[in-house]
C-alpha cells in the first residue's frame, strides 16, 4: 500500500531541482485540484454544486480542455485519497506560485466551499491550514473569504 502511494506521487506530483519549468507547470493543475478535493471532502458530503465549482475554477484557471479536465479530476481525487498530508501539494504550490497566485488559490478554495451556500467549520479549517502552508497572510485569507462571500450574496457583481 505504502509503495503504491509513493509510486503515485513520484509519477504525478514529485518535482526536484532538475525538473523543468514545463514539468512543474504541468503538475500545478493536479496539485491545485487535489487541494480543492481536500476542501470538497472536508465536510459531510460532496455537493454537486461544489464539484461543478471545482471544475469551473480549474477550466478558467488552467485553460483545460474537457479531456485534460477529466484526467486532472480523476488524478486529483485519487491523489487526495492517497495523500498522507497536504505537504505533497503545498510544496509544489510554494515552489511554483508567486504570492498573488497563492492568494488566488485560496480565493478559488473559498469559491468551492461557498458553492453550496454554506461554509462548514471543517471547510474553514482546511482552507485555513492550506493558507498557512502556502504562506498566505491571515489578512489575505480573510479578505478572499469575505470577497467570495459577498459575490455569493450578490451574484450580479
């Protein structure tokens, strides 16, 4: 079991100093999607609205075609289930994203969490943990949460 998990991460997520920028870039949608799945599964059930929001965010952020989106969704769900910590994902994010991109990731996580019009305390907790792990300031964590909440309350914005 442990060796199959290790092989999965080595094949799909692991990067090192010799990894090309293209290799890092190719793994970012998977790492981001896996973190989004962590938010999805943190409350009691996966709501279809949250799943739809995840797919929309991935398509908009990474400009994925339908085939690549389906592949990323499948791999991200598997990665999320096999992960022993968030480090596998957040380390790739930290190595590849600038600060503003990490803030955007946190905002995307809020969009998924708010998709069902309810923030579960477990969703809030996991997003807070991810924000800490990707070194997003608490003020930006709160700002993105309030911005997404306001957009959901006033969808015409």
